[in-house]
C-alpha cells in the first residue's frame, strides 16, 4: 500500500456516523445575558454573543464527519495529488492549516481521490456533531472544566497533537471540538433569521466569510461553547479542517 493509499484509508476509517436528528442551534437572550455577566467575560461586547440569538431547531439527515481534524502529516502526504501543502511550522501530528485560497482545491481533490463528495461541515452539522440530541453547553457537557481542551488556563501556548484531550470528547465521540485550533465550517456568516437588530449583517473584520467554531489554544473558554459563532480572527491563526461526507460508502 502506498503512502497516499494509507492516508486515504486512514481518513475514511476516521469518519464517524452522526445519525439523522434534530439539534438545538443558537442561544436564548437569557443565556447571552448570563454569559456576559460571567467574571471572565469582561470586555466582551454584547453583539458578539447576540449573533447566537435566536435559539432554534435544525433537522439534519445522517452524515459522516472526521473524528479529528486533518493533520500536517496527512496534508503533506496528500500534497503530490492535491497540490495543497500545509502552512506554518506545526509538527506532523498537529492540526494542519492551509492557505485560505487553497481550501476549496483541497476538498475538491479529496472528493476525487476518495470517490465521494467531501466538504467542510456546515455550522449546523458541526453543532450536531458537538452537541448531539441534548442542549449541552460544551461538547462534553454543561459545565466548563479546565483541562478538557487546549485553551484558556490549560492552554499549552501552541497547538497539540490531534486527539490529545480525549476526556473532552463530544456527544458522538469527536475529539478537539473545543480548543487547539479554530475549525472551519462552510457556512457563510449571516445573522440568524429573527436576530436582534444590533447584530451585524456582515463581519468586515474577519479574514474569511465563513463561520468558525470551537476556539483555539489562544482563546478563552467562551469560544468552546457549542453555540459560539465567530470568524477567523487573524490571517495566521491555525484553522483546523474536518471532512464531511453525506452519503454512505
């Protein structure tokens, strides 16, 4: 088996089935007020969290999603076939970041190599994979616990190998849904229908138009909440990539 064949098999074996179901998306105004009143939220502007309002339900069909993000080693091994190489100096088993302009090329090439359409998750798929069928606040449950993610006070100051915090697994067993590296979705940012008037219609400051989720090692615990939605804060920020396929092999 070639290295390319081994990585493709590894990626397909690492897909977790998320069954069809209804998932709660977003926050209530009461939740936002409670978050803003938390001692560690000093300086956070209300409109940043009001983007999560209103809370609503989304019915999703079955899909399959990567248990962990793509690694530097995997993207490098795929590069001769995809033309896309990892950026930065992260180690081989850390989450891979690629140029924003090459993300579509990477997923298009992976689709051809795997023989199924491969995309980043939508925001709704990401939340379902993190939260499951309940309304948990964080991927592991309702209470913040230091040490379940590479962020906040437990931050290592850089990315860690993928899957380094198994106790922080999500409802469906995914790892690294909080911390380590912010995760790309394919959902363009827009206010939810019925959002408060003060929620911005666009995020001009963001380095890409898409919603990102989960937060990274440099972020506070608030970004680990399943409902937190934001953009890419810095052009050189690590941006983790997961695979989603919507049809069985």
